[in-house]
C-alpha cells in the first residue's frame, strides 16, 4: 500500500505540479513558505530572490522521499548576483524505477528600483517513462518582490501562466508570500499557494539565527507534508543544511545541502 501511494504521489507531484518538483534542504525546512526570502537554489524559488544575495553561490543538494532507498533527487545550482541584476542556473534529476525526470532552469533578475525586484525562470523539463517517448516542456516562471525599509517584504511567484494548460499536465500556479524580519535573528514568513490541482495551500515558517554559525528553520502547512524543520551550520563561507518534511501518511523525507559562497 505504501509503495502504491508513493507512486501516485510521485506522478502527481513530480509531473503534474512543477511548483513542487524539488525543494532544497533549506527551502524544505520551511515547506517553501520563504517566497520573500533570499535564495540561491533557483529551482522552486521566487525568480527574483537571487537579487537579495550578497555573494555568488554554488550549491548541491540531495533528497530522499518517504524513506525509499531508490527514490532520490539531486540538484546543482549556481547564482551570481551583481549590482543591479543577477543570473543563475540549476539542474535537477529524479529517478524512480522506470520514471526519469530532468529539469534545467535558467534564471535572470533585475532591480527595478530600491524597493522592487523582478525575476524570470525558464525551465526545460524532460520526463521519460519506461520505453515511451520522452516529453519535453518549456515552463516559464515570473517573480516579483516589493521590500520596504521596515524589513517587510511582499512577493509574488507566477508559474506556467497557462501556457501549457492544453496538455492537462502542467497546471498554472500562483504563490503569494510575505516575510517580516523581526530583528537580526528572527524572521517570520508565510505563503498562500493556489493552483488548479489544489485550490489553496497555506504555509507559515520561522527562521532563527542562534549565532553566527547555527540557524534553524521550522514550518507548518494546511496539508501534507504538514511539518518541516531544518538545521544549518556555517563555517566561514560554507553552509551545511539538514532538513526533513513529515507527510501525514507517507512518513519522512530528509534532505541535505551544501552551499559555498565566493
């Protein structure tokens, strides 16, 4: 029963909802609620988020879903922020039995003014099942961020925009996020996610910097995976992330990630 459930979830999540295909360990720790946070992950992030980075980043990540040994995903990402614009690239691969999914993502973002950021992701997603002919989809994403000096940031993330809806396989999705930096240590974030496959999904997360080396994240959501949490350890310019999502019926999905800033 568990294996059947996993296959169903994989088909639904991995193919039918591009917004949930992969989450790096730091994103997974807050269940993707950090739409208004900075990020170098590119995939499953607001395309404008790379503009908030202070350094160039290279990162690699691995995730294991539901405790199944051969159900793994791998991601590589690089983000290069400049004075008024940024660029990035990410690659993700998922393999499970006869199903193979690959995703290449190009990112570009620009600073409109001191308050507004705009970003674009262009995804090429290749899915192949057994001996069937592989399917290739080009999927656009648009991201906006509006940030005030009060440490309050609003964000909007638009996925697919209906371009591929005629294929009935890649629904459009809208994600609206808010991040409030309470102080230098604590940030609160929330997100509302809407798509054709799921009317709405609410998420709320917390980031807490214990000190210059250790930080934690935690989140809850209105549907499974319902709990997320993670721990980061920073050593000079290297950051190690360990996190986990707990699904109400399928169990735990741990992830690990290493980032290097240069």
